[in-house]
C-alpha cells in the first residue's frame, strides 16, 4: 500500500490524540493521591500527631490522602488491620498479642514510649492498696490499658484478677461512665477524659505516666505484606508523621485545632488537658527498641510470650532511612 501525504497527516493527528489522552490520564493519576486509611483506638491526646498530619496538610505535601478512622479498642483495631480494612493502625500491647497469635503484622514506630494513663477512683478508694477486693475498669483485654493496670498492680504487690478484679468496658468513655455510676471503684483513663473525671468529682490516685515504665503506649503498626509490596507508601506516611511530631511538640495553635476537630469539642479546658498531657512526650525519632517489646511480653498472659524474640515484632528500617538521607536533620534545622 502506498503511503500518501493524507495518510501521514492522519497518522500525526492520531498520535497527538493518543498523546493527549495519555497525558490526561497521567495528569489525573498525579492529582489523585493514594488514600491511606489510619485507624486509632481512642479519642486521646496520644493520637495528636496523626490528627496534625491532616490539620497541617502534611499528607498532601508528601503525596497521599490520610483518612483517620476511629475504631474503639486496641483489640478491635488490630483485627481490622489484619483484615485489610485499614492500612496502618495506632496500637500498643494489643499488636504484640496478635503477632504472638500468628498475625502478619509489624511495628514501624513507637509513638509514646511509656504508659500514658492515670487511675481515677471514687471517694472510698484512697490509694492503690485500697483497691484490694474491688473492681477496676479497663478498656480492652490485652491492650495498653490492660497492661498498664497489670504493671501497676504488680508494682504494688497486688495480684491482677485475684486481689483486684478487672472489668473490660471497651473504651475510655465507657470506663468513665462505669466509674460515674459506681459499677467500678476505679478506672484506667487517658487525657482528656481525665479532666471529665475530675469534673464528676473523681480523683486521680496515681499517674502511671509519672512512673516512666518502659512500654509502647501507642505505636504505628502495619501488615508485613504492605511493607514488602508498597514500601513507598510507608516512607511517605512516616515523612509526614515525623514532621507532625515536630509540630505536635512545638506548635500549640495547630495542635489545638487538630484536637478540637477530632475530639469534637470547643471546650478549651478539655483541649488544654489533652495538649498539655502529651506535649513533648512524642520522641523526635520514634524508634522501637527491644526493651519496649520486653515490657509488653512481661505483662501479657499470652502462652507464647515467654519464648518470644523481641526483634521479630518491629522494623526500624523506614525511620532509619529518613535519618540516613538527612530528612530529619533538615527538618529540625529549619527555622
């Protein structure tokens, strides 16, 4: 077949049309960032860096769209993560139990490296020792509040479940309600629910955070398959998260806006309680350590805990990459 000028012109037009369509699709893909679904287990100031990511637009800056999803209780959140309904979860001790039970999960950041709870009690309870024979309200079995209660009682020579009974109530708001109604004599709470407890006439008998016991109150967890198959998603998320930690520790205005939004309140005292309780607590580089894991293994009743190797639970490589590339230094050198 003879190639004519008319055919040449048609070919050029088709090429431009294909290029235009391809360019449109490429541009569309570039403007539609990947959605990252982030689950958190309680409305607490401990979640501040996650909420600041959205409030400060850091997800857009680093090329993804963050969806913060409230899933009450560490155990339920861990199950949702395993099922693939969320991509990353904020979890403490619950994830260690899940991994011991065979869940294909891995910890990638230790957000708060100690228990961040207080025990509040009704007037008849004067101190921890007077809890003997009474009922303590806890959020979720096998999660951070449960482990905090176990560690605290053992520290005071009380046997968890024997000298002091546990009542698992599902969430921090439910613990406060049970305290108010007299269903339990004391309860494990986190800020800002601690302020609401004081408003009800309840008193703090111990601030577990002040004891500085090593533990991962809150960490970031994902599926190992996601870490292997989509490492770029975790790199982008952790860039935003490390940046958010800096803002959370240093910028009260943005932090309080985020707290007001996610705690769904305009009560300044509640917002201040949440912010002041956690400001400065978040480590600049939230590396996991073997001691963090050992502290969980020491308080969990999982039958496989005794023989577990701490290194199997966490992977710091994504955070180390951020340091090695100079990202963190540049972030903190900015004025």
